[in-house]
C-alpha cells in the first residue's frame, strides 16, 4: 500500500456478540488487509487452518513462531494467532490476517507480518475484553 488515501474498512465484527466475522481494510477498491475474528469452545489446529484449500485462513508457507506469547503461524502472505480466552463466544480466540496483495513467492514480508502480529494480536485481545483463562 503506497498511500492511505481512500482507505476504508468493511467490518462485521460485533464485540458484544463475539461471533466469527471478517474485517477488511480497503484502499480504493483493493483489499490490503483481511482479518477474520473467530471464537471457539476448543483450540483449533492452526496448521490445518493455514493449509486448508479454502480462502478463509489459507497461508502460503506457514511456520510456527516459537517466541510468541500465543500460538502463532506466520506465512509469506499472512498469519494466524490463537489464545485461550474466555468470552461470551467461547474459550479460544483466533485471529487470521491475510495480505492479498503480497505475491505468494515473495518471502520479504514474513518479518513484518510477525512484527505486526506481535503488536496487533495482544492489543486485539485487550480491546475485545478477553480474559485469559488458565489452561
């Protein structure tokens, strides 16, 4: 993304309902950041989500991040993080980030994606009022 001109958000996330929903940041007509907020009763296999052939959570070349406070996968074009989190919607919160404009073979954004998730995921947990549950 070269400019923040004409940047807008499409968002169906409802914090009070805690239901699975998308949030898309659009520049002009092009999606630049795609998020999926998801609440579940049980932990989800993140590698299964990342390598699924569907478009919801698919990542290219996903790898687990070992030094991350939550279970996290980072790919060349996005990331998935999950934490034990007690909310109205369930006991686990999963955030998927996808960058549709990153070319699949482009390895140069992996560190930037990880750094973004290190800042955004904990802030999202706090914003959503997640209370970390003891596991």
